[in-house]
C-alpha cells in the first residue's frame, strides 16, 4: 500500500457538519420508528414477501427517510447538499469505451486513496472467524474490489470464495487471470431469492445508485445470510463532495470520475439512513457509522 493510501485510510471523518448531523439522527432513530410503528410494520411485512410491489415499500421508505432528515442540526445544509440527480456513468447512451475507461480510473483511484484498504478491513471484521466464507457481491461493477482485496483476505481464509455480480454482465472484467475462487454472474442487486450457500452479501460503492425501496428489499433478503449484509459506500456531505472532486481530478485524472465522485457524495445515504432502511427491512443493525475519512458502513443481520 502506498504512503498516500495509508494516509487516506488513517484519516478521521472529513466532514464535521455531516458527522454531527448523522450522530444526532442515529440517536433519534428508535423514537422515530416508534412514532411510525404502523408503517414500519407494514414495510417489514412487505419486504419479507418477494412478490410484493416495491412501489409501496419505496413510498414508506422515502416518507420515513424524509422524517429522519427533518431532524438534527445542520438540517438545512444537508438539504442543500443532497441531490437525486443521476450520475454521468448511469446515462444509458454513454459510450461503452468512455464508461469502461472511467471505471478503470475509479478502481485505480480507490486503491491509491486507501478506500479499498478501508473496505477490506470492514469486510474482514464482518467475516469474523468464519473459516471458509462465501461472499456474494452485488452491483460489483468491474469486480475490481474482489480481485484486489480477495488475495489478502484469503491469507487468513484460504477457502474463501467470492462471487461478483452486476446487472450489466458486460461491465465485469474478463480474463484468464481470474482465480478459481472468484466467479462472475449477471444479476439484479435485489433479485436474490434463488441464491443459496452464501455467508455474506456485500454491496460496495453502489447503494447510492439504488432507491430507498431497493435498499430495503436488498437488506431484507441479504440480511438472512448467516453473516448478514454489508454495505460500504461514500458518506454524504458537502466537504466530502468537494474533496471527491479534487481527488478525482488529481489522482483519477478523469473528468467523469471527478464529477461523478462529487455527485455520488451528494446522492449517498448516511449511516443513520442506512440503519433506518435496515430496520424497515426487519434487520438488526450490528454496525452503522463512518468509515475512514469519507465513507459509511452498515452491517445488518436478522434479529
């Protein structure tokens, strides 16, 4: 790991305003859920039914998120930062070669900035002492995190297996160099009903691309795995968005990486919001909080 990556992984949270606001919201979570107990129970029941319409789940999730977002200090600042605007790489008409190059740059940036090291540490903690875990990663993009983090994790767990999946199978990198412990498949992040033999479901830097209802549905199914579900993503915040733009331009050396990095940090869920969505899915929150200087972590299991 480079000196820059070590520094990036060791830094505390960069955005004090976002951190203070989210800490207050985490503390208010139980009270809020109690006030909306009827909707919470309905959402938990619906999310347990694979055939239930996601529209109602999403409506409840958005309304409950709105109530949470009205609480805490710096609420006005958070409202200004937050956006639902789509990212450039999500545009259906983007040139495939342009998209592929931006994704390669993003993977390299995650390695150079220490993000992959932070994510690997969080995954290591979630795997606990499971000797031969099967990790199933959804919305995996190129699958780059698995290829970079897998060998290190296998030092302590030689029998670890990792499946990377994405709705766009063409985005997953291919090549003869793929190790035997890594497999790839095309799959929607919320279509997990027929999967078995998975110890932990993983979602890395992709939750902010999912609607609240989709996150609830993912967590409802994924948290049933023996080790539950782990979400690792950027932490929403104005300072984080600014830093993401600068680092994306300087290290990523790619305009799309810089612009989408800023937008990702404005679209992202905070730890309190991820914890809320987990509770709406009927899951128990093991861990919800900041991760390093600019990221968020949620680990949820079944009660």
